C-alpha cells in the first residue's frame, strides 16, 4: 500500500518487516482499507499530495493504531472533518436501523 509509514513500538520499520507478523498484516489490511473506504482518494487541493497513513503496532497490548498523515495543516483538518462526518453518518444510519 502506498503512502503508509510502519512502526512497531514507535520505531519505524519497513513494510516487509511489519508484515512478517500475521496480526500486524491483518491489522494493516483492515485499518487502511477502512480509512480508504471512508476518505476515498482525498488529495490536498493546495499541494496535490494524497492522504498518507501511519500504522503503529504496540507489542505489549497487541493493538495497532492508525492515523492520517497530511502534507499541511489545512489538509489535515479536511481529513479529520471528512472522518467525523462519515462517522456521524454511520452512527445516524445505525440508529435508524435500530428503529426498524
């Protein structure tokens, strides 16, 4: 996957090293795909840069966290707004489903 930085316990590693562990590889597939589905192919209107991602796997807890990487503060704000809007839409849809 392009535009992804990989870390294990806060230390940057190569994609190959990150993917050597089955749990990390599965987390990458799930998290990056979920974010890409939510954000689409957002590109910074000022710089033409695509959304980047940082995956950080924490060995002690077994958790993998994702965060977006943006080329500038404005694009970062736009990404966060898009994520919040999508989550709100999904929450509203979920509530509607519960009413049925």
